[in-house]
C-alpha cells in the first residue's frame, strides 16, 4: 500500500558512526524513519540535528525499561519507577517530534496473575492518559510473548479498559504466529491499531526452541503478509508507520530489509 512509511528500530542499525551518520545511511537506503529508545543515552539536541540534516523522521520511541520496571509488578515502588520511565519516554518522544511510545504493560509471572497484571497495569496507565492528551502522544501496547494479552480480544479489552483514545495497539505481526494467525487479530483490534511492527516468524518443529522461529527473514515465515495487509485495508489502516523489529546488521542487511518491507506493503 503506497501510504505506508517504513522504519527500523535503532538497535538494528549496526554500522559505525555518529547518530547523524546512521540517520544519513537509513535515509540513503530509502527508510522514512527510525524508532529510538527512552530512557536512553541519546539527547534531544543530537536527534533533532540528525533529523534536520537528513529529513529522516522519528515516529516514536520504545519504553526501554518496561520489562524490568513492570507496571504489573506487585511492588508499588517498582510500578512507580516504571510509570516515571513511561513519562520520560513520552516527553522524549514529544521533544523529538514523535507521536507515540511503545509499551509492554506487564507480564504474567509467579508474582502477577493475569487478572493482577491487567488491573495493576491499567491503573498505572490511567494515571498518564491525561498527560498523553496534553502532549499529543499515543501509548501503544505491543503484543509480545509475556503470557499476557496473547489473544486479540484480550488486547482489545485491555485497551478499552484504559478508557482513552490515546491508548492503542502497536500491532506486532510476527509475534502473534505462535498463538494464532496475525490476520485474525486485525478485524478484532480494528481502529485500535495505530502502528505496526514488521516481523516474521516460522513455526518450529516440536521440541525445537520456539525462539528459533524469529530467525526467519521477512517474507520467509508463516505471517502471511498479503492476508494481513488485506485485513488492514478492510479496517481502514491504509497508511501509517511500519517498523521492522528484527535482527539488525550492516548496510547490505538493511538494504535487504528495506526491499522486503516494500514488498510487504505492496502485497
């Protein structure tokens, strides 16, 4: 679809050089943007300088501590630290011209049942939805392998429970394959989908490591991108950001990623 814009995660740019050098390379290879991490080492000033000199955009940031400072943690102090990190990420995204923060709100563990993870993380997110409105920053929930929100209706219910139009889905296509076909998620999530993570996954044989499936290159797994794109079109998602979240590499690798993303968006 011609309206899509392609980006990569910052960690994928595995070439030497400054922030500006890496922005220049991505622009040269045909990418429209790059998604950064926050809290993190990059400064607003160097990011803005790189944006101004290259025209490459930063559509948003990934909350860099959401796995360790879980909003679902039973310790209220840890949840508070996680919430402060989310606020930091929101401000950084706004300051560099982004529109979103990708968030993993929690996980089911020995110290957090599904119900507890749901209730705790929704309560924390609600504390910053007003700030999200003021900043114009979306808080987008990614579907991941955290034993939480692993079915499309679960994700839809969670987003709706946050009671804010600023909370939506950062739909990771490849991450769903383990549980159910990604195309089946799209009609259920519908308008909640705000951005896409572009990733593939190849189902593994019984007894093999599940993580091995992520070694599949884009278009070589079981994600059925043409079917996903057809379903996205049906729900009106015909333009917006798609960001690769796969292993990174050098210029040659990134060139191949860009070409594969173009094929996905055109399917």
